[in-house]
């Protein structure tokens, strides 16, 4: 009777906790299961008790990375590990897990306890926040990127030729695809051609196609990329690399909207939108006589200039989070974030290869990381400070500088509106005021009271 009363008291206590709680015995069978656990899993206490925990939760970490097993093996609790379980309706539920060992009065191990918090609402809020900073597959929250996000739908509605300029690795093809996907042409093809990848003779055939017998190896007719993109969009990447002779032929396509396959005497009309891109300074090439001025103005009807990553450093944490989610899905891992020290180095690096280089760095760190957080030693050597261990003060200074820059940039983005900036940063307004004072942050001229988002 006393034991039954004790178990009832235990169930009352566990049922008062908002997080899911279950306990197991040494044989891994569930011995208790609170109300929150029933709500999150959809499995009743009666169904759960006596079953193997892996049969109830179907969690992604059950087989190879069980948090409770790790606790039993190391004797140390596991705290706040992110995972997902599958509820009784077959839906994935994101949870945060903590574990501990259960011992009796004689300090003998009698089982384990695991708590788990439903992160569905948190995940939903995260997705809503992410959607504000994501456009198609492009990620950014900096003022430069927000301005681009705002004008892309307007550009997409038109049929004007677009020139996208920006350093290598800034995502010019992503922007071209976004314009196509938002346009009335989205049901037709998006055809990409890298003008720097092929010699001029092959590129001409790729552009315009050829008739059988047009040259020695032309055994049959071949349709060119311009005709392949009929009704859709053709993307001419690295257009600054095409020869003067090909520039003349391309100018004719833009002027007359016709193409003439090699070996043919009959021009073919095409209905296409042209988006061109380059990492070169076309204005300088025009001045040097290496790029036709008339072609330059034909392709530069609408002009987009993409910033390098060092010009939008506040996007680096957001991009890193986006890439972690991508690689977690591809590689079946559960890496939850980047340490402050590692993020500091990422924020201070100039990224000559821009977003493409950041992606390569995160992928390498992902491969090397065996825990849940990417640490400084997972980054390439060129991103690690040489005197990291002997100069801890420098590390603290870097973190402070990063925090100061982030707050200042956020205040600028919200025109000085402290309340909006604090909400974006995820801190209380009072905390923001204190940090402004402590870090001696220069405030924008406006107080942002009229700011609307």
C-alpha cells in the first residue's frame, strides 16, 4: 500500500511538469511516463509503460547516438540535445532532450530519466523569422540584401534584359533563377550557359545550334541554347569573357530576337528573356575596347549589383544557420550551431570567395565535427588565430567588437528604433539600452519612432 501511494505521489509530481518526462529501468523498459510525455507523443501512459523507449519514441538518435546510453556510459548527464521523435500519428516532432542517471539510497544505478521539451512552436517561430530573411533560395538580412529582395519581384514582372554584376561566389545564378521563378515565364525553361567554360567555336554552336554538315563533326542538327530556352529565360554567366566576334552575334540576337544556327541561311525567331552576369568590371572593359559599348547598354537595361560577403557581415550567422540545416539534412547529423569563438573568426574573415567559400568552410567543419557545436579547431587553419590560447584577452575583445557591430548595424537597419532592434536581436529593450551604454555605441540621428516594418 505504501509503495502504491509513493508511486501515485511520484506521478502527481511528474504530471505537474510541463516537459515530457519518462524513466527506464536497467532493461530499457519504461517505468513511468508523465502527462506531458503523453501529450507530445500521443501515446498513453498505459501503452508506454513496460515497452522499450525506442519503440515509443522512434527518435532519430535512438539507434546510434542515444542520449540515455551516453549518460550510462559516461556517468554524466546530457543537457539540451536537439533531436526529433515520431508521434503516434507519424509526424516528426522536434524536441530538446536532457538525461540523468537514477540511483537508489545505496548509490546503486537503478535506471535513467529523460526529459524532453516540444520545440514545435519554437521551430515554427524560427521558420517564420527565417522566411523574413529568405527569398527563394537566397538568404540575407542586411540592408543591401533586403533592398534586392524588395525589387526582385518588380524586375521579374518585366521582360527587360538584366545584368547582374558581383564578385565570384555571391550567388548570381541564384538571383537569375529567382527572377525566372517569379516571372510569367516560370513554366518554361531556365537555361544556363557558362561563357567562360567553353572555347569560342564551341560556344557559338552552344548558343545558336548547327545544321548537319555545318562543320566536320556535325553529323546531325543540334538545337542551340537560345532556341532551347524558347518562352523561358537564358542565363549567360561570365558574359565578360566572350570574344568580340561572338559579341557581334549576341548583339544581333538582342536587337532582332532571332538566331541563325551554324550552316543555316534562315534566321529563327525566339521569345526569350536574357539575364547576363559577370564578375568583371564591364565599364572598364568597354573603356579598354574589350567589350562592345552597344552590347553593354543592351544587356544593362536593368542592373543588379551584388555585394561581397565582407560588405554584409551581419548575414554570416544567418547563412551559417541555413548551411547547417542543409548539411544536417544531407548527412543525417544534428549539429546545432557554431561556437562564439568560431563565429567571431567567421565574422572577421574577409571571404575572398564569398558565400561559396563560406559554404565550403562550413561543410569542412561539418565533416570534422563529432559533437553538436562547430568549434574553432574545426575551421580551416587560415581562420584560426595564431596565438589563440596565449592571448585570451584578444578573443574577448573580438567578441565585444562583433557584438558592438551587430547591435550598431541592427539599430541602423531599424532607423534607430530601439524596440524593433531589441526584438530582432532577441533581447529585452532594457538590455539593449545597457549594451548601448556599455559598448559606447553611436546611435543613428533618428530615434526610429516613425519606423514601420
